[in-house]
């Protein structure tokens, strides 16, 4: 029997988010303790908080919104995990990816493990405000050279390094297809890759499908052999 390993985080209001953005809160709606037949809650959840998926419309006004992305874009049959150790504000560079070109050519999901997730609980402010990113040149390399690549995921808060906003904006635009009409790569941010096995049979990243909005929180889990 295959083993399923959840790689997305629990949704907790005290967890780090992109600095200045809303997070998560809840309000009890009905309670069995108060005489209602059922417990229900109202959730207030920012769509880019916690483990989430950036659909193309996040940075591309002509790109599909989350509810319009084909379902096969959320299921990955050939995941690849590579180590990309990073410190504060450092970017994953094209040269680092070129060393794995043959393996990336065979994958449909590229997972970048920097080790940064260790700070999520230890130092959440640093995790959010000093995190690494992916260089625009690396994003250009991925979208141009690997047509079979459907998504890229990372163990830090965003494709963009918070303190390098212009590079982060361009990186998002590239993967969201602004400069490559008809082509995009899904971005999965804030994943717990400390739990990811080196060998994975499949990975699933299943979002919500709310109308109108660009992107969504998602549940990510891996199927190991």
C-alpha cells in the first residue's frame, strides 16, 4: 500500500504570512454546547496565506483564475526534489538549475528545498521578511527550456524574496505567462518539504475553487512508493 504524506501546513492564525497581508481568523457560527444541533464556523482566510497555489491570474490579467485552471495541472506524476540551500534574501539562480537540467526535463513538478522552513516556527518574522526567492533568469530558464514542467514549489513563503521586490515581481510575471502567451507554470508556495521523501510516486496540490479570485490555499500531499 502506498503511503500518503501531507506537505501542506495546518492553517493557523499565528503563522507567518507575507508582511502586511491578512492572515486567518475564524468565528463560531453555531455550537452544540449552546443548544444547536451542529457545530459550524465562519472562516476569514486570505487566499495567499499558508500553503497556497498561485494561478496565472495572480500576476497575469489574461491568465486563468484558479477555478479555470485544468484539473490535470494539480496532479504531478513525475515530481523532482532538489536541494537549494539558501540564506536571507538569496535567490535560486539559473546556474543551480542547469546542474539538474536532465532531471528537470523529465519532471512535471520541481520542488526546491532550501531548508528555510526551519525558521517558520523558530523565527516567523525572519521567515516572512528575509526569505529567499527565485531569480527571474531562473524562471525564464524553467518556462523556456522545460515544456513538460507544470509547477514549481518551494519551502519558503514566496517565489519572491520580500526584500527584492522588483526581481520577485518579474519572476512571478514570467511563470504566470505574462511574457509567454499560452504557457505558464503553477507556483506552490510555503510547503513543508522537511517531510518530503526523496522518492515520490505522485504529488497532489488540490486548491479550493472559489469564483472570481486569482489563487487559492491548497492541500499538498505526496504518494510514496
